[in-house]
C-alpha cells in the first residue's frame, strides 16, 4: 500500500480538509510512481482483514495467560455470576446492598455472567474474548473513519497503530478489564451509527440505535459518556468531507448524550449519588489529601500518558497514588505543556482539523478519568484505551505526512510508509513484551514491586502470594525464612500506607500461618476498620479466627464468630468464601443443618472450589451418611478430582470407615476408591 | 501489490516478535527469589 508523490490520495495529510479529498478515498494509489495508469489498488476489505490478522497474531501469546489482578473479585469469587436466576437484582438498589461486584456497571456484569455461563473459568477462553473484543474495537474504528471519509492510508494506519499500541497491554491482557474494551467497542459503534444517521434523510431509526449503543457503552464504564462530545467535535471539524447541517449534528450529539444521561440517572438511583464510591471512602486519594494536590498530580500523569503513547516506555501495572503541589516545577511544566498543546490544537481548527481532532479529542476522552471526579486509582494504563483513539489518528497522520516528505526528498516512494511501519512495529513489540507482565499474579506483583517499591498494594500482595506458596514448603528452616520475608513485605506495606487494609490483611494471614490466632484476629479487625468495601474475605477471616481465640470462653468465641459471620452473610450473600467459612463454623459449632445449607450455597456460588465440597462430604460422613457422600462425589467429579489429593485420600479413608459402620451392605458399590480411574 | 503488502505485514510480525523478546522481563517465582542482598 505504497502511495507516492505529494498528490497521491490517501496519504493522511495533517491539513486534510475537503480540498484534499480523493474522489474515491478507499481506492489508494499503490504504485511506485505518480501516474494513475500505473496504480494498483488494494481492496479495503483485504487491508482490514490483513491488519486484524496481524494484530490477532501479535496478541496470540496472551491465550496462555492466567486470571490475575481483579479477576479474583469480578470473576473467580463472584458468586453472582453463578446464579443467573437472580439477575433481576442487578437492576435494583439491592445490587448495592448485596455488594455485587461492579454493580454500577450492569452491562459489564451481564457480559461477565454470559461469558461465565458459556466458558466457565477457562482463562484461555476469557483471553480469547479479550482479543476478539480488541479486534472488534479496531474494526469499528476503521469503519467509523471510513464512514467519515478518511482515506485508506490513514484509516489503515490508525487501525494498525491502535491495534498495536503498547499502552493497551493492560486492558487487553487482564480479563477483568473487559470493561474498557466493551465500553470502547460500544462507544465507537455508537459514533459510527450516529455518523451514518447524520448522513441519511431519515435519521431517527439509526439515531435510536446510536442512543442504545451509547447507553450500552456507559453501562460498561461511565467514562464512555465522553464519546458524545468527541463525535460532535469530529463531525463539526469534518476533516475529510463537508460538514453536515448543525441542527442535525446537535440533535445526534444530544441523542448520544441521552444514553449516557440514562446510565448516570440509573447510577444515581442505585447509589443515591453520581459517585459509586461514597464521600468518606479512603480509597479515593482526594478524600485523604484534597482535590487540589490530586489535580496537580493529574497534569503530570497526563503528560506521562502522552509520552507513553508516543514513546512506549515507563508502562506499569501499578502506580501509587500521590499528590503534588501546584507550585512544583513538574506540575507547572506539565500544565504549561498540556495547555500549550490544547491551545495549538484549538488554533489549528480551521487550517488543520485533523490536528484539532487528535489533540482536543484526546483531552475530551481523557477528562472522565482525570480525577476531576474522585476515583480509586489516579493512574492506570487501561484508562488510556479509549482516549488513545484520537491520539492514534493524529500519530498516524503525522507519520504519513513525515513519510510523504521523506519519500519526496529521497525520491524513494517506498519510504512513504516507513515512519508508520516503524512506529507500529515499535509499539507492537513493546505491547507483546509488556503484556507478559500480566501472565500471572506472581509476575504482575513482582514487576509492580520492582517498578514502584513504594506501592503498599504491591508489597502486601507479594506477602500474600508468598504465603500462598507456603503450603508447598515442608522444610522448617525454609518455612521460617519464607515467613520472615512475608513479615518484611507486610511491614514495608504498612509503613507506606498505615490507613490501607491490605497490609493489615497481610499481617493477619501471616499470624494465621504462625497459628497466632489472637494476633490474626486483631489484624483482621484492624483491616475491617480500615476497609470501606470488599470486606467478605476479611469477615470470613475474622469469623474463622474467632473460634480459636485463646483466653476466651467457648460462649465468647461462638459469639465473636457469629458477630462477624451473620452481618457478613447479609452484606455479601454472593460470596462463596463467606458461605464456605459459615459451613465450617456451623459444622464446628454442631449445627449440621445450617452448615449443610452454607456448604451447598458455597458450591452453587463457586462450583470450581473444592473446599465446600470437601466440607460437605466431611459433614455427611459425620452424620453417618456415606451413601449420600458417594452420590455427591459422583455428581461433582471435576471439582473432586481438582482438590488436594492428600485431603481426598483422608476423606476416602473416613468414607470407608463410615461405610463399615453405617452401610456395610454398600461397601462394594459405594466405595470412593475406583469410582474414578485416577483416584489414589 | 498484494504480495508487497503481505510481505510488509509478515516482516512487521517477525520484527514485533523479535523486538518483544527484548522487552519481556521475566521474574522467577516468588518463592524462589533471593532477597539476601536486598535493601529490606
């Protein structure tokens, strides 16, 4: 697709106004010379498919990645996804009362429920979905640019750059960030539909579809609401074709806003405020230090984003929230640079509309995540997924303009695409390399700790991951060394952020591993006091350690356990972990029927977890029901085989004893040994 | 011209694969890390 010469169409002139339009923008000049008779054209569909194939190939290694980061909260331990019969709760204030993860993004929860029902917890299938969604965004972007009249060289270059942009690694490689991909997909489709509607005599049928798509995009992530002003800006600038009449543009722009307004209204109804995080939530850094330092830091962050999009270095899975002063030289420089860029973009509106689109468009799309409205994370690579759309268009146009000059100066037409190819290859290489950070939690948090040693979250998560490896360690000296390392990470985390619950949780699990139940209970209580939300696992730990507290009567222990458990079950009814712990506690307290009920609920909320199944089996054996235990194992073959072989062997031995005692006539037919070929 | 285009894409894919090797930073499993000389 090598077009040559200054007059060649489809070369993405930065100042491309209507005068630069090719009569057939989708028929590029691919010759080595300027003569039209020598031109050979590539079909747009072939270009599109080939570029999508390249992007898919580059992303293919991600199929081998695991479930990391927030996947545990939104997917693995999200019991709500396993009960589609209770879907109606999602669209009522009960969704917040029952702490359904991501309740403020009903579209995303719906998508997660559907994908879970289709592919379960298979990481490969979820990553394949991520790649497909990203390809969908790329295809929708290309279609929108073509609809706007962009020449082939420009839309194809923008597509290649967007598809391979390194800053997208986080959004594509982490399953729980489907929200960014889905929001972008629906938002770009909404813009495409609105652009189609504005060019039709009867606009309203397509306008209605655009409203629904805009609503869908905001139901995935509210920041997608910025697509409405971006669409209006793009159509008003009309970089490639004549501008449509203003009344039509404003009407369609309002229609797109309508979708966003509906979702914001829904959020208001759900939470009683626009923000789903609560006014006192300490996860929001603005609630700790005030809005001014956060906004000052935000200017530095956004200059950093711009650098990362142009030159992809410094990408990270974790950025610590920090404030800054408005008199800091870094803040002043960043503010001045961003303001100058914006002023230049606006000044170019008539002469170079594409420059205005790239600069002002990126500002518009970045606004919702710029901390103007307080957010739990001030900075994340994934926040730039949708805002990178106009940046990619601008960079592609710039690279093509540079290539055109290069080709003309060196009289080598083949150099036209050299800058954009070099940029796309650089971005693609860094994308693949960066994506490997997200292949496992171990890799992710080790990288986060290396890049940002001051992150309390990274230090505490490292401590918990080390503890998770403890089970594999039987040697006493090695175990002690490991526990000391965990303690160090917990201490560093606590020093960096004493008001954060994760360091307390790290200490609590460490104390539990050392069987210091009093300290574990104290740390779980401290974590609960600090944590504004997501408290199911803290309450589970608190209840569990209550039963082992020394220096207390049995009645007190029972009371402490129930005081943590009962409100926890009311607030987190979809937490499999809490139901599992409830089963264990009622089992220990001698209330078999309640224990059975909770074990069963835990199995429904997380059929993949082995512990509730083992707990229920143990209870059935205690109740003298070995035949029922056999039936249960036969009905949950995969879960049974996935549990720890040591636990399984112990249960098989107990089951045999129970058969001898309670059902001797069933020994031959109900013995667990031999039920499955690979049973120990 | 199709051939030129596809050759360019194939070359791009190869260069991305080669370039990514330089960007991948693997870390050993957490339980095998040696922190003897670390600042902590």
